[in-house]
């Protein structure tokens, strides 16, 4: 498997995976990634900022993730808890795995690569958030040694999210 920066040519495959995730969340009754979010414009912006990565397996896109070192405005205030550090951090957003490759370790493989890149850049913390009803993502987050830190509210919509951090 190859973890690499996404290219514009990957957009169709990335969006197919995101549409699967949107459908799965809807079927699970999770009000996350609904109403057209994330859309092609958002993902293309991630690609152009070199913040979208894909996991390629056998020439096919198996998974996608956005991660950045630019900070996250929604993380400026945290409620009912606190962040584990006040040092620069990486943030993970928009992680999704193709249905045919779920439970095969693709998301954890991407996290391993993100951790490697963070260490190369002397970044010692990764933050992530998810919807309170997204139990599958919460399970993955906890399994991968993130600590629950509190609640944040998205600047874009005001939606509540559970916030986590992993110190490296």
C-alpha cells in the first residue's frame, strides 16, 4: 500500500469513497457528513493545499484523509475538558475508507504514515473530532490511542463534536 498526496486525477475515486461514507452514516442514523458535505469543492481545496492524502492499493484508491499542520479554528475553544498540550499539532479530518476495504487496517495504516510525517516535522500531537453518534469512528479513535479531551463546536456550522488528542 502506498500513502501519497492526492492529485486532482484522484478526485472521482475520493468522492466515491466519501459518498459511500455519507450513505453509511445516514443508514446508521448519524447526522454527520450529510447535506452535501464534504463536497468536491472542499476536497479539491484540500488537494490544492496539499492536505489530502490517499492510500493506494493495487493501483486503486482504498482510503482518503485530510490532514494539516495549519491548525483548526474550531479547536481554539474546548468545553468540558482541555487539550493535552498547547504545542503545534496536526489535525485529521475527512477520513474515509472504501467499503470493500473496511476492517482491513487501511485507516490505521494512514494514521501510521501521518505519525511518521509528524515525527519528521517535530510535531508531537494529533487532534481529531467526530460526531457524538459516530460510534464507529469513536471506537477507531480510542483504539488508536487518542484521549477524549472535551467538546468543540464547529466554526462553520456551530455543530457539536467530541474532540480527541494523541500525544506522540
